[in-house]
C-alpha cells in the first residue's frame, strides 16, 4: 500500500509541478524579452520543455503504475489549461515584439482555437458527467498532447533563439497540423456528447426555464 501511495504522489507531483515550471518560464521569457540577459533564454527554454515533458509523462506513469484517479483526471486538464493560458499569449507578445506580425496573427488564431477547444471540452464533460457519460477515448487527445506541447517549445525557440535553426516552413506546417488535430478533437467530443446536449436542452419541467 505504501508503495502504491508513493507512486500516486509521484504522478501527482508530475501533474502539479507544471504550474511552477510555467510560472518560471513566463517570468524568464518576459525578462529576456525586456533586458536580453544571455542566460535567461536557455533557462526559460529548459523550464518550458520540462513543463511540456511532465504533461507527456504523468498520464503514462499513472497508467503504468495503475494509480489513475478521478482527481488526476480533472487535475491534468486544469494544468493543461494553465499551460496554454500562460504560454500562448506570451508567444503572441514575443512574435509581435520581434516584428513577426504575420506569425503573431497566426499564433493569435491558434491561441483562440486551443483555448476554445479546452473550454468546449470542459463544458461537454460537465454536461456528460451529470448523465454518467465519460469522455471519449479519442486518438485526437493523444495526438493533440503530442503535438501541442512540443510545438509551443519549438515556437518559443524559433522566436527567441539567437541562432534560428528551425525552418519557418516546417514551423507553419506543424502549426497547421496542430490546428487540424484540435478541430478534429472538437468534432469528436461534440459527436460523443451530442445525445447529452440534446437531453440537456429539453425543458426540466412545466415550471422550468
């Protein structure tokens, strides 16, 4: 039992350590953009890569150690939302400050898409939970995590690295792939929860609104 609790604490740590890592990245990225101290860029990059890695591995270890919990199932999407809320607007700021207005506009569109998808999925889950419907086990969720988090790291590297080795064409291709996977996720979730939505839209009773 103690071994199982240790594994659960480890998985929980992986989930919640994303929060301070993203805060560190945000602070260092802003500071580097304003004052340009050389050490701040690699430190910020390490922080955001570490934050992305925790998302890829907390679910993996939860399944491997068989310590999946309903708490973890809600905590992980919460940390994902914080990751997006902290990183995506910052990337828009960095791109615009560097003079890459076209890329900043693309990133603004991705920001709206990513955050809208998360809010829509949360709304559908809340509707489904009232009726005992679980989220779909969709390939799009795994593909989304596998693309979005490394992509955010690559975008920051592309915008702020003193020696840009990432091809702009390759970056735009990855961003297009991320947009497609996020749209696919919206469609899959909507289709899965459509009966719940239809039921929720029915009047609750003669005196209901």
